[in-house]
C-alpha cells in the first residue's frame, strides 16, 4: 500500500504523523511511504532522515493521493480540494469542524479520527499522549501569561516563602486535567480540582496526599472556584461530541483583572463560553479583563516531544491499516470506532449527533 504523509499546514503546527522509525517499519513490510518534502522540519526530522529510512520525498499532491494518508491535524481549508476516496487517519474533531465533515462526505473518504479510537475500558489510546502534553503545557502557558509583561496579574505560580502561590482551578480530572494538576502542584500552586466523577477526585486526592482541594462539579461550585482563581484550566471532554460549556461569560467577569484561563478543549469547540480558537502566534485574547488562551493545537509548541509521543501510539494502527483496511477494522473494535466517515456517510453515532445529521451504520 502507498502511505502518504503531507506537511501539516495548520497555523503553528510543527508535528509530523510519521517518524523515520515508522517509515522504516512500513517499508520493511513492503509498503511505499510517500512523504512531502520538508514535512518533518518542525519536529527536528530532516528529509535525509526520512529518505534513509526508505521514504520517498514527494509533492503535497502526491502525498494526498496515496492509498492511506496519515496526518496530525484535520484537513485545512486549502487542503479540502485534495481529499479523495482514499483512507485518511488523523485528528479530525468533526464535532467542531462541520465543513471538514461535509468535504469528507463529498469526497467519499474513509476518515478515521485518532480521538474516537476508544478501547473497551473507555480510554482513548491515541488521544492520551497529546492530552498529557496539553495538560502540562496548559500550566506553563498559564504561568507565562500571568506575568505582568504578558498582561497578566503579576502572580508567580509557585509564590515564594511568605507569599502564597497562584490559585489554580482545573476543571476536569481526566488525562489532561490530571497532568495539569500534577504540574501545578509540582510548581507550588494552590490547586483545586473539579470533576463530576467522585472516583476521579478520589484518585487525585490519593495521588497528591490531600494537597489538592477536590470539588464535586456543579454550576454553583464551578462559579465559586473560578471567581477565586488566578488561573483556570478547562480540561473537559466527551469523545466525538462538542465539549460542554462549563465556564460562562459571567464567571469570567467575576475574576480579578489579569487572570488567565486556558481552554484545552478548544479542539472540540471549547468549554468556555467566550473561547475562540487562537494560534501560537497570537495565543490569547482579552475578555472582561482576563486573558483566554485557546490555541487549537497546543502540543505543536513542543513538536519534537509531541511527534514522538503521538507516533509511539499511532504506528501500530497505521501498520494494521496499511496491511489491509477491512481486515484491520474487522479485527479491532477500538480502531473500527475511529471511523467517522465512510463511503460518503457519517457512521460514528456521536459525531453524527453532534453534526445534527442521521447516522448511517458502516
């Protein structure tokens, strides 16, 4: 099979969907790997690295024309014309990208999304490493924008002896949230974790030995926690569906001027009422005196690390798809759950519901 790897074109994106190790693994099994020239530059991977691993360097058009196209981010507007009736494997986040869903349907693409590959225990194995990266980055981004030169309150996240650290509230104690909590605790902040799940809150309490204040999620509890925070991190997720809005404009208005909010869920539409996707070049916007960071591809800030973390988990699935798409889907229910669009039909129930259209079974 021909496996294509286009260069990512989303603003600020540095990752690549396949490393030289991945290219070598595919070519060793008899597949052709077609990588757009320059695709690995942002992740510290040269064309020579990929060529030496057996890949062939090609144009964007040739990479997109392969039987199986692997990417990191959803197709961008200028890439929609390159879609065809082949197989696409990437982060799609179609609940927040209806125009992409429409283009995939029209093109007859079999489109699988990393974020809806779901194991029997409910975990999301291909999303997990990027959630880990985003959770840790959220604290670093928040700490940076709390600095006065960035327009923030002038609060040091960890404080100093005699002066308490910043008050940090993390909404959601899943993968991204738990990583954000650990990072904030490690830097010395005063941390509150809010989640609907009491077992999740118990895990946080046990992990951090009672150093994290845990709060069962209600609208009233969230409002109180947000009002008293210097930094709020939104890390809520419903696979395949838009993120629930848990922070209203009124809550943002209640915060002290120069406070910071980071919306990790922005790929799925955001969990803050005021969130609008931003870019690494222009990451924050001011709302009611606070700064909202809502970069839609946060892990791209650490392209070397994020590429390795992502491809560690995607490569086994890519190898199975390259060996035969139908057999791969039939033999792996988790991978089959990744199919969002096939043969001009939306086949993933949560995605179909989010897009307001009838789901047609695969």
